[in-house]
C-alpha cells in the first residue's frame, strides 16, 4: 500500500465495531436530530488549519451514512489539496473542476466506490481559480441537482483560516461540521472560524474534537461531538 493510500484509512469500513466507528455513528445521529424542523441534506466539513482531520471525518461519515441505507455522494471541494481520490482509490482525471467548467457531465463525474450506496465526485484537475469556481452559479446548480439524486450530499472543503473557499461553500450548505485538533488549535483561532461562519449565516451542526485526552490520562479519544 502506498503512502498516500495509507494516510486516511476508512476505519468505519475496516473496523465497524471499533469505538472510533461508533463515534462516527454518534456524529451521524446527532446531525440527523440536530434540526427536526429543517431538513439537513447538504453537509460540509472544514477545519481551522490543515491536518486536523476534516477529510478523514467526512470520509468516514460518508461510509456510516451509506451503511444506514442512505444514498450518499461525497464531493471533494478542496480544489487545492484534494485527497478523496486517494482515500477511495479512484481516478481523478475528471471531477468537480471538470464539471464546473462543463468538460464532463454529472453522470461521468460521479464514481461508484467499494462501499454500497456511496458515490464520490473527486476534485478533478486542480484549477487556477478555486474560490471563483466554488462561488459560481454552476456550483449552486450542481448542489441542487445532487439534492434530487441523493439522500445525503457531503462536501469536503479547505481549512477556514487558509482560504475563503469553505466560507463560500457554507452559504450553499444546510450545515457545517467543524473539525478541530484539541492539541493544536487555540481558542482564538476557533472563535475566528466561528465568526467567519456566522458572517455568512452558516449553521454549525457540531464540532468534532480530535485528540481529546481521557480524564484518567490513559489515552486519547479520537473524536468527540459537541
């Protein structure tokens, strides 16, 4: 297995009985009950900075949603440092950037995965203008089209404090899952991310905390939902 393939293992697929997988199921349940009055169908993940686990979180969340008999599509909208084609071992010849520039149609951009009920739209070739592409009317139209075809639409986005892409995509989503590394992100950084999301009236569905130390000091929780 190559280094890139081993970077983000799908533990929810490899070890469905593990405590970490159960944590992902808990996130799924919390999202489902987070807004009983308004349907939450398009969900994006982001973080404050790179390397906090947002892509790992959204990938495993996609798996547990698919395992609950939901028809799921996962979009790699991190058009700067995409990872989903590595995680799911898919071709990245065509993808989101190809769709937005009308080089391919939706049917040719959506790829099936080894997980039943789960499809992926990879990033496609990295474009010179990612922010403008995700802000386009074509991106909005694509998301609306996917709403009609899938039960759940999940979107992986770049870190909030790095570029504006995530803030833009938040305006097109029903809710945001914010992934933070408890040992890395300072309070002021987390508050800045919250402020940026509030500026576009984004709904924060919850915060996933990575590397949360157990009270007895014997180890670390991988994920905590709040």
